[in-house]
C-alpha cells in the first residue's frame, strides 16, 4: 500500500510552536542521556550550484517511529525566486519497518526544529537579565531564531547583521512589525550583544572573539557541514561553558571541532545541551557561554512523530 503523503499546508495546520519546543526539549534531554540512536549524517555538496544536502536519520528509544530526512540548501535559489531550503521526512515504523508516511514539508520541520533548539539553548544559557539579541544572517532561520526566542523571554532590542543591506533592512522591518525593536548593526556591535545567534552558511568566522563581551552568550547553528565555520576558535578559549547538541557531530563538523583542532579548547570541554535544559545552570554574570548546534537526527524523528500523531491519529 502506498504510504500517505502530507503536504506543507497540512503540516502547518497540524503543528504548533509549543508542540515543536516540547518535542525538541525532551529529545535533547533524552539524547544527552544516551536514549537515542543517531547515525552520522550523510553530506553532499554541489559547488557549481552553491548547494548542499544532508541526509539524517534518528530514533528516540522506545518510541514507535524513526525517521530518515533529506534537507537541502541551495543558496542561489532566491535570485531565481525559489526558496533556499527544501526537503522531506520519511516516517518509518520502528516495529515493522513499514513506511508510515511521507511529510513533504519542503524543509519546514527542519527549520522549526532548528529554531526550537537554538531558542531553547540560548534561553537556558544566557543571563536571566539578557535582553539585547543580535542575529548574524538575514534568511529564514535568522527570522525564526529571533521569533522563537521571543516566545521564551523578553527581548528589548534586536541587532541584525547581514551581507545585504536590503535584506538586513527588510528583516528589521519585519521584526519591528512584530514589536521587536530591530535595527541593522555592524559585525562588531552585533557581536557585543547580550545574546548572539549566528545563522549563516559561512565558511569563515562571521565575528571576532574579542568583540564578544563578558557575560554574553553565543549560539552557532550554521556550521552543519565540515567546510562551514561561523564562530572563531578564540571564542571557545574564552568560554566558561561550552554546550554541544551532539558531541561527536560537533567534533567532526561543528565549530567546536574547529576550535579543538586549533588548540583553543579540548575535546572533553563540552557539555551536552540537553543536560542544561534539564536543570537550571549556574553561570557567573561575567562568564561567556557558547552553544554549538549541528542538528540531531533524533529531533527530526520526535517532531515528525508528533506532527504525524495530529495528521493521522
């Protein structure tokens, strides 16, 4: 029998931010305690098209489904009027191996689970009184990171740093429409915010370690392939606390791994971000904290299963 295929419109109707945040939080905690199965991601690069593809799989122990997900990013697409990201999620029974459903989400669930993971980590690791947020990047994920973090804590000011002045201005206008008081900022000013989130496909660091102020928190989410890099190794040397979503992945192709190979930190200096979500952390006001998030396949499984329960109860 042909498995059902659910399109983006159906997925949007069935999904709430609260559902995604809960699934991501619970799964990051489970992952930190070894209650997931996550094989290494498969990566493909298409240099001539400025594109890449990830294939990720994951399963949360004792849950009925696992998933295999294809996610693509083709960064010239906007010039042709096409979205940068695309993809789908295949939900498979962990009891029979039968394909239960195809979620033709066009990359939306990946975007949402990434936004949830970044927002949760930033909220947990930033100072309680941190209220100025800077985002590096002007794409969909930059927008989502700010909007989803604003669900978890008050934000006084949003600083946006991007390569395109037009896109930076447009994103600030969108944030201002939501009452988030946004404005463009140069890289050094953005790096000095209370909270910094980087959301780019950069291959070299987008900020300088010395521009990050004492007491700040930085979350990097764009370094999801070995050739990418957003956060400088020197930032990890300054950090009092380093969190990773998956230790081995972040060593292999995260900014944490780049810092380890540069000698700026050790390969045992990180803490699973799930442990920091499980209980409140103690952080001196002047400490710098860093989260390196490379995307865990078990998050896709948890979110897709939660959505499918709504679509096909």
